[in-house]
C-alpha cells in the first residue's frame, strides 16, 4: 500500500484499505464460466488479513461477508498442541 495508496490515518484505516485491495481480486459467483460436469464453481470462498502491527487476524467467508477478528495478543494458545492433529483428511472443528 505504500506506493499505491495514501498513508492510512490509523490501524483501522490500514486494515480497511487492505480489505478494499483484496476485494479487487475476489472472484464472485458467475464471473467464471461454470462447467456442466458438476464441478465446484470457481470463486473466492474466504479472505484473510494478518495485521502484524496490531497482532490481529481478520477473516471473512463467501457465505458471510462480515469480517471477524481474532485478537492474537489476548488469545490463549497455551493448549493449542494438546489437541491431536486431524488425520482423517476431512474438515475439523476449530475452537479458539
């Protein structure tokens, strides 16, 4: 953002500016011709922003465009390795 945008006024402006840039690359439903063979549609399913200065991780999904924030400084990661890593290959529940 240093070369292509004005300097953000604050941390929130920096995050929102980054989100605006990401939305310029989103693939929305119907943009790419769908194959009739039943293949999954090609579209942006989720986006993330990692704010290394504010120690925040932001995420949103296609089904819910609201951005959610994980405050990394206040998240307890002390038990993160007490949970076995998934081995079945399928999606696993995530608890933060």
